[in-house]
C-alpha cells in the first residue's frame, strides 16, 4: 500500500497486507524521515549529580515551610539553598508546583498510539483526594502503608498481586463463574448460535497472549516483540484457509475481527462510501442486524443502516423460502453495492448461484455472512459460499466451535475471466479487496487484535480440518433432522417443514402459544432456546432451535427425541398456565414460574438428562 500523507509516523508499516509467511524478508513501506542533528549533546546523558527528583524537592519545600513556622530558622541551610538557587539547581516553587500538577494530569490521561491523549473520567470518592477507583482500594492502601514504606514491603505488595488463582484473588467473580458452569452443565442448550469449546481452546483463551499489543498485519506489526505473535497469526490464517479448503492464491483471510458484526462493518467501511447501498435479508425473515435494520417507524437501529442505506429482501410468506424473484426485482431497483447472503435463522440451503447472478446483474459485490453455518461449510455438509462469493465473513464461535470472535475471507489475486465477480474493486486484472478490508479493520475500526482469541481460533481450526470434526457436523445435521421429525410427527408446524442445516424454526402460533411465554417456561425448565419471528411477523411467533451445542456434549438422534418430548411438555405447561392465568401481565406470568410444580418436575428431568452428558473442558 502506498504511503498516505498526513497519517502518523510509521503507520503504513503495520497496516499493509500480511507479509507472506513463506517469504523470509519483511517489507516495510513506512515513511522514511530524516534524522535531525542532535539537539542534546550525548555527554548530557551522563548522571547529573545535582539532579533532584520532584518528590524530593516537594519534600524539601515542606520541610522549609515547617522551618518557616519555627522561629528557629537554620541560617546555614538557607544559605545552602541560596547557593543552589544561584547555581540554577532548584526550580522555583511555582515552577515545581506546575510540574507536579502536570504529572498528576498525565496520570489522568491515556495516551494512544499516534501521540494524542484524552482525559479519563475517574469515579470521585467523597471526602477523598484519592484518584484510585474504589474506597476499598484506598482503605487497603492505608492499612498497608507501613509495609509499603520500605522497598522490600513494596516488592512484597506487588508480588502478592500476581500469582493468586481466581478463587483466592476474587471469590465473588469465581463464585458467579462456578454458578454459570453448573447452569451450562445441567441445562439443555438449544440456542442455535451457541456451542461449547474444548479445554484446549479455553486454555489458549485464558492465557498470557492477552498481554501483548500487536496492531497491524502479521509480519508488519507496529510494536516490537511480536515475533511469536506473528508466527501465531500466520499459522491461524493458514489453518483458516486449510479448514475451508481454499487456495491461498485466490483467497486471503483476516482473523483479527473482534466479532462478526465488526467483520461485516469492516467490509462496508472498506468498500463503501457513507450512504452507499447494502441489501441483506430482512431481520424478521431470518437475517442479522449487522446487515442493516430499521424499525417500522423508520428508526435506524443497526450501524449498517445508520451509516449506509439498507434495503431488506424477504422470505416468501407462504413457503418460508427466500423469494428469489422478488429479491432480483428489488435489487435491480435498489442497485446495492453489496448484496449479502447468509443469516441467523434460515433453515434451508442458500442458492449462491442465484445470488451471484443477481449481484452481477445489479453490479454488486456478493458477500456471504456464513456465521451460523460455517462449521457445516467447512465440513462440506452444506453448499459452499466460496464458490460464488467475493467476500465471506463468519463468527468463530457458533457451529465452527471456536472462541468468540469474527473472521473475514476475501478474494485476492487475479479476477476470473468470466463475467461477473466484481469488476470495479481493483483494476481489470486483480482484486484489491484485501487491502481495503485489512485497512478498514485496522486502523479504521479496531485496535490491537486479541491474540489469545487468535491462538484459540487456530486451535479450533486445526480440529475443524479433522475427520472427527466432519463426523461432528454430520451428527449435528442428523440431530436436527431427528428433532424435526419428532416434532412433525406430533403435528407441530415447522417453517419450510424441516431443515437442511443445524437449526429449525417451530411456529408456535399453530398451538396458540406466545413465543415469549414459551421461551420463559423453557428457561424455567432449564432449557435455553430463543424466540423468533415467523415469516416476517412480530411476536407472537415461534422459536429457533439448534443442535450444535448438545451434539458437542455427545447427544445423538435418540437423545433429540427425548429433547422433543421435553419441548412438547414445556409447550403443554405453557398452554395450561396461559389458560389458567389468562389476563395476567407478562411480568406476573414470569414471577410465578419458579414455584410451578409441573415446571419443577420437568426441570428435574431435564437436569438429570443433561448431567448424563460430558461437558467439554469442564472438570465434572
Ligand atoms: C448471521 C450472523 N451474522 C453476524 C452475527 C453477529 O456475530 P457477533 O455476535 O460475533 O457480532 C450473528 C450472530 O448471531 C449472526 O447470526
């Protein structure tokens, strides 16, 4: 990338594309700048025997004040002071005070790279001059003041902080975390976007890698000391390409996004001007907020809609499948610059070929957000968006079963000769998506990547490329189908009558149930799933149910038949409560759930069932 005038010193060094892991040479295309003649002679760096640090000066000032109070002024010392002053050894009182004040202010500002700083708001502690964040800290530091007055005491205080296990260092947080661990273990997790990571991923996540700052692309980091982090990130990128069976000459990847929402926004930021047009699936049809969302009254909710113009396409309200004809018509009128496929609750295959055709017709870049199905894509258990799309984004924590974060893949190198595939990004021959997206992620939108996340993602991606992972994804699909047919057998209504992937949408309106009530009853029974709109309608609607998490715990088809029984029992309970307490407001409906006998019976069964299955990464 060319140097950009006006950017801070050396910035371009770390925002350019990653240096190839195959090449031994680091390219640094940062500014070169002349080194001025030294304004401070080197000799002055020798120790100045007359130097006194500011706190010493302050101390002396205080002593002087004390002495002033005393009638007995020590004439000799005064003379000494005068002498020093004459020699220029002492800064006058006002100046010293000014410097101290500046030092104090410095402590209240945070410097950010590029040299600027901004003030930090501190919590004010009543009746205290302290800038520490809490009263407790202030009190503790007072009680330690004796031991802190010696160097050894201070050393001991600092060292005591570093090596305590969580349970000792912070029992409050530890206890909350233990409760959450039990909740995860004893419940049935059916939220389609959730999963359980393995011990190795957790180890990498909770590691010293969080300590390192490493802005920039691997091989081109801003800070020094990144040799191992570079290696880590290169390896993670390499594994990402292997996991999705991608040719590194045709696809590049950035593993730094903090989340998929950030990855999506980086694509828009890199490729569009504010106000340009984006078209994605309507949130009520199963799309995601990060593809654009505004309310019926026109309030722009998602940043995609705040900064760009968004127009949604929808599913057919009779079939639940994407209405490609209407989509094409809308796209031709709206002419989006980015057309997005992929969503949060679509149980069927995406016809990427059709999307490509429409994108080409209206001149749009085709982007797929495969967040939900990325595990299935990697295992080749669903169609691959890589065959048709220019850009593919994903979360890393859903079916992919990695740590919480985002990832973005972009086409690189030569454009295909056949028509389509974005003509206007890059020149006639090559794509330039890589430079634009990498620059948007950093420095435009993010700061330092979370290296602990990148390491954990690399661990997960290594697993993704194994036959065991393929077996896992196959089981996820089998389980979704087993659950679907168990519900269909009992005359439940599923959107599109089934599923091609890991999730299904159960339309509760057919049972006369409200999605909100049912979701809460399930929660009280220790089953987590989420309400969702059906065919673009708002509540009451249905629920989305996914199989990745419980499959990670070892559930197979017959277990999902049991789960179907639990879900139906919960529906019965909801129905009878609603009939009994018809007019009660939702708040009261929720309040009484915990004391309902049927619910506690079902909860006991659910917990007994779940406790039979192993929990990856847990000690029990
Ligand atoms: C399709 C899709 N894209 C993006 C996201 C957002 O992911 P994140 O929470 O990592 O920002 C989700 C999350 O549910 C999603 O389903």
